[in-house]
């Protein structure tokens, strides 16, 4: 009987404490306002992205006279597909695509070095790994623009100026952001997988190639998209025979400085590869990081 009384008293005290520290429910009107504000922000953000694209698309389909006389959001009276032909052929966009593709293939292949570096830095806690992390952190604090003069001097001293080898060498190595992305993904991969493989007789290189690298596919896809956009928009190789997509598009400002419909057509042509790459790889970016792995 005494035990029952004590149990009831403890239960009453517990319920009292729960009532004391229970969070107050947000008023209904405030919740509605917050939801409406979220959707307004999303709509405004979408319009900020889509409105310039719509203006460029509509402008690329207009003739020169129609472009000068019509408004930015007016539909073209006659669809002028000749703008795309002029931008592609006379602007030598195809040469820019080929040179950009060559640089991208070699540079993106170098992403594998970033996974190796992240694997060593994250899995092995030794003195030199901590030193490498600190060096990476210091390098990440340096703005890229401040190193452009030094990079140019090095490239010129090596005799690589005005060659495709210069941007390939600059991009083939990994960057700090990529390493930190891989480290973050590795933090979610259980060390038990490595230990189980080692107990089964696997070496560390085998653990990397057979376990770690396949599980890093979402991270690799993310890094490839980031690197692709960065390289695709970079402004190297100004020579006519070595121009990339960005410099080919910039040249429309010269010969077609007053023909904005052709410039807009060139912008649409250059946007298509980036859009296709992102749409084809987004399922890897948003997929589960380590589905099916062992949890500690």
C-alpha cells in the first residue's frame, strides 16, 4: 500500500514537471503567417532565377527589328532560328565546346585524388594528417583572385602559356572544398566497414577501392557538378584556336555588340550542356549518402 502511494506521488511530480517545461503551442495565426512568408520567399527566389532566363529565351527567338521594337516579355512575331545558327557557326562555339570538353575530361578525372586525400586525412589520425588539415584550412582562407598573378607567373615560367595543358594542370588536382565534402561524407561511413574488411584480409588500398570509393559516389557526383560549373564558366584560353565556351561567348560582344538576339542565342546554346549535366546527375546528389551501411 505504501509503495502504491509513493508511486502515485512520483507520477504526479513527473506530470507536474512536464507541464512546467512544456513548450507553448504557436498561435494559429502566426503559423499561417510563417507558412505564407516561406512561400513568398520561395516564389520570389524562383522568379529571380527564371525571369532572366525567360527574357534571354524570348530575345533569342526574335529578329533584329523585332528585338528593337518589342518589349522584353513580348512574344516574337516570327520565330527566328537563324540566330542560333549564326551564333554557333560564326561565333565558333563548336571549337569552344571541344576545348572545354578536353579540359573537363582530364580535370574531372583528377577528382579521384581528392577522394584518396580525404580517405587518408579522415581515417588515419596521425601528426601529418592534422598538419594537412591545418594547411588546407589556411589555403581555404586565401581568396583565389589574390593568387592569379602568381599562377600566371608559374604557368609562363613553365612554358605552358596559351596551351591547353595549363588549365588541365591547374584543374586536375583537387581543391579544398572538394576535400571537405569528401571528409564530410566519410564521417557518415562507419569505420566498422573498414575494420570488418581488414579482418577478412583486405589491405587499405583494397578497402578504399572496394568499399570507400563506391560509397562516395554521391559525393563524387556533387564535386563533379561543382567542378564542371566552375571550369565551364572560367575565362582562360583567349586565343582563337584555343578558346573555351566562356571566351567564345564573350566574343559576341565584339562582332555582335548591337545584335543582342544573337548574343542571347549564344547564351542559350552555352546553358544547355550545364542544364543536361545537372539534370542527369541530380539523383546522385540528392540520394542517400550511405544507404545500408553499419551504424555505430
